[in-house]
């Protein structure tokens, strides 16, 4: 899916082009060499945002190389929706970006302006940033994190990895809005109750009119007096209060709006229940495919030692030796336990791409430091595991592990050259 990436004055890269072909590409180098910068550039080119540890960069100028006035990203990619090649160019200035989207070999852009380019790329990919992340990214720490969680927490983490966490966010927003609606309704009902209490202590409209009639008769019989005038003012003010209270009680705000709010609250509560149910339904449909994918990945690596891998509905994992005897995961050795988690985590992506009905899959998996935190003995299996990921067309691995040299179709090695200097890039 990703064909070419060119960076100019983007973080550590002054002017560098990378080519990506089908198969597995490893981007290796020590910490701080610029490996993650390449992933950030791909993300920014496609979605005009960069995420670090699940937190988006707030100021775009953060990606501009120090002392430079702008940064440019050019990304060439194959669109899953029609298999045509497109090139997106984003120029980043302090506080803003410019963007153009070209069809391969065309000089005139098919879309300009960041928002229009954003919209067109989502159409071409058939997915937004959240879906793309769920389908393609395996982020640092996600692989062996699964084994450390309780079954319920593990399921929650997998929901997020499957892109289903967005429903929890939407549910939370609906819940907050519902609380606001409830507060508004409570305020209106309290206001209505207060007005009704006041109304009980006021005379009826007819009584006020009768009092004014009697006062007029007294003025005819006894003549106009100061006290009669003062009394008329008091009665008129009482009458105004009666009219004001009755107008408010009959207003749409106190008659129809509470009914509307009750309806809106009922709809919101129903929507909350739907949003709560969707992840469980979607995950339940995907679960058998995740099991199959995880089992296939694991047995491709350790099929000579184990006969089967089983995952139950709570994602509890069981291994079976070649004789069919169950082997507790904690008792496994030689990195099998970590490999199981690798298989389970990557199976989420492969299952989503194979069985998603939303549109053509991207055919890409990005592994960000899959061996992070593992000792040398426990990561021996990793090159073989990555090399065997032929379920997608393209795998990009970002790692500092030297073990991957020679284990992938292509290798991009980044060699730091000192502070402020672009790393040396060796392609193998």
C-alpha cells in the first residue's frame, strides 16, 4: 500500500526518500535514530495528525526541523478502493498546512486544501484514521501487554485494538449529553413547580377583574380619592403578576419542552444501550476469526513443538503439545508465551482485514517495536514470526533489534550522525 515517502526538513530528516515494496520491510536503528519519525510522517501524510503514545501533537510546527521555516511530506500510496497510485504532498508551516493530492503521473492535483485532501484520502482508503489504526497498527507494548491483564481487562484492551473503543467514547459523550438534558429537565420542572406554588397564592383572573369593577363603582359613588388610585395601582400590579405567571405556565418552554426533553432522554438512553452492545456483538463475530488467525501464526513458528493453540471466549489461552496434552502458558519456555501474545495481537489485525465488510482491506500491517522489553533469548522467534506474515501484502517493522537484519525482504538501517545531523540511511 505504501510506495514512497519523501521527507524534507521533517524532524531529523533534511531530505530523504524511502521506498516500500510488497513483502516485509524492517526499519532498524538505535533509539533516537528516526525510526518512529517515519511512522509519524506516514500518519501525518494520510490524516494530517501525529499521535505519540495515544496523544496527538497539538502544534504542527513541532515536526518542523529546528532552524527551518517549513517541512514537506510526500507520500505515494496505493488506494485500496481502486488500486490506483496517488501522491499526497503536505507542506507544514507554523500553525498551518497546505496540501495537494495527485493521481499518479498527473501534474494537476485532483484536490487541494487540507480539508478537501483529508476527505478524498478517507474515500480512497475506505476508512478514517481510527479504522486505519485498528486495521494496520500494532503499537509498542501491545503484544506482551495482553498476557499481563485479567481476562476482562484483556477483552477491553482487545476491543480498543479492534477499533471498537470508539463506541465506548461515543457512549460516554451520549451519557454526558443525557446528564445535561436531565439537568435541564429538572430545572424546568422546578421552575414550573415554583410558578404553580406562586399561582396558588394569587387571586383568579376573574377575581381581579371583579375587584376592578367594584373599585370603579366606588369611585362613581364616592368620587375619586387618593386611596382609590393607590388601590387601583395595587390591583393592576396583581393582575400583571397573574398574567405573567399564567403566560409562563402556558409557554412552550414549560408545556412542550419538558415533554420533548423526556423524549430526547429516552432516545439517548436507548442509544447508550445500543452503543454498549455494538462492541460485544462485533467482537463476538470477529472472535472465531481471531482464534483461527492466532492459531495459524503460532503453529507456523512452533508447529514442530506444539500441536494446537486454543483461545476461549474470555481470551484465556491454552497450549497443547504434540501428544495433545495441555501445557499451561506459564509453563511454556523458549519465548512461546510471548509468541502466543504476538500471534493473538497480530491476529486481530489480520482477522479485521480479512473479514471486514466495510471495504477493501489496506493489506498493510505496521509493527512498532514488537520485541520491546524482551531479552535476547525470548526474541529469537521474532524474525521467523515476522517473515511468516504473508497474510497481508506489506509488513513494515520498526525496531532496534539487530536480529531482524537479513530476516526481512528489505532493510532500512538508520545510523545516527550526531545532534542536528540527518541520520545515515543504508538500504539493504
